[in-house]
């Protein structure tokens, strides 16, 4: 918590999570809502717009001149294979795939047969892939991404003198949140700086007042502070490695449980 004071520990009854509603019925968010009798809503604060084949061609990227592809999200997978389909490109059998998590790797099966491919999977974060990059330093990597993306992977590849190409395949833009104008939540939970940016694009006169702000990751936390907001809940922390864990710790204290 930063700049937070004890008088901000007011009871929590409602939370808005700036992400899509989880598909998994066993999501920790649903368990949190049931355990503490909370109203938890989900609403993406950002959306992605694919680029056109025409705009992709302007980048002058030859996909098949690469030997490995890095995927950090489902959006990247969807938009990459859409571009490939429109360009009539079929992935060669020896293409290697580096996925940031098991969930991302599993989603890749929507487009390719995993058992016939070479797959390298991280646990959860970009740094999980660094050892793989080191072991496969001779590959020519393609990194399909948004125009707004985290720095860890390209910075690491560049620093390690590993050949790679960034391919912008979609744009991250603010979603229309106008219907939320008169709806108040006790906590707003953010997962990216883009979510904070969207908040102020939709509501330039936003006043935090008693609304508690939760942020996941250091760049999101910094985006909160850069807007002169009070950061009440920060994750991950040693005692709360997940957003839901951090929220639960706060709720226990705020609700005197």
C-alpha cells in the first residue's frame, strides 16, 4: 500500500475487475465472492483491434524466415494465425514455439497440433522463458505483439544479442465504458497500465474519493501513482502472489474479519 491511511479501510462489498469474466467456474474470484458475500463484476477496460494485412505488409516481415515464435497471450495467437491465414502461410513442421504459460500453450492447440511441434513453456512471466532463449540462442525469433507491450522480452533478446523481429499484429485501445459512469465500486482492480489509461480516457474527471485501487505488477502500480491516485492494494507481494490473494488480505482487514 502506498500513501494509504487506516481510515481508507472501509468495508468492501463490491469489486470491479478490469478483465474479462473468467471461464473457469473454479476461478479464485468466484470463490472470493462466495466466501465474503461480495459483488464482483468483470469488465475489460481495453480492447484489441487487429491490423489489416495491408498494414502488416508495411512492416516488411517475412514470417517464414523465422525459426521460432514467441507467444505471450491468446490475443497474439489469434491475430497471428489470422494474418497467416489471410497471407496463405502455413507453419512449417519444424517451427518452434515459446509460450509464456501453460494456458497460452494450451490455447495454441486451437491452431496447431502440439505433439508434432517443438514447444517451450514458461510458468507465468516473461522471465520464465529466458533460460529457453539462452539454450536456443541460434534461433531467429518472431515476437507477435501489440503496439503497447511490456519491455522484458525484447530488451532481454536485444541484450543477449539474439536475433528477433517484433511484429505488430494488433492495437490496444480503450474500451467504451460510458455505461459505468454512474456506477460505483468499492475496489477497482487493474492488471495493466493500459487499464489505467482507459479509465481516464473514459472519465477524464475521475475522482478516487473512497474507491480503493488494486494493481497487479510494478508497471501497473506506477501507472496508478503517476495519475496521483492512492494505491491501496498491490500484488504480487510475498504474502500474496496473486491479485485475489492481495484482495483477500485487504478485505479481511477492511471488513474486520
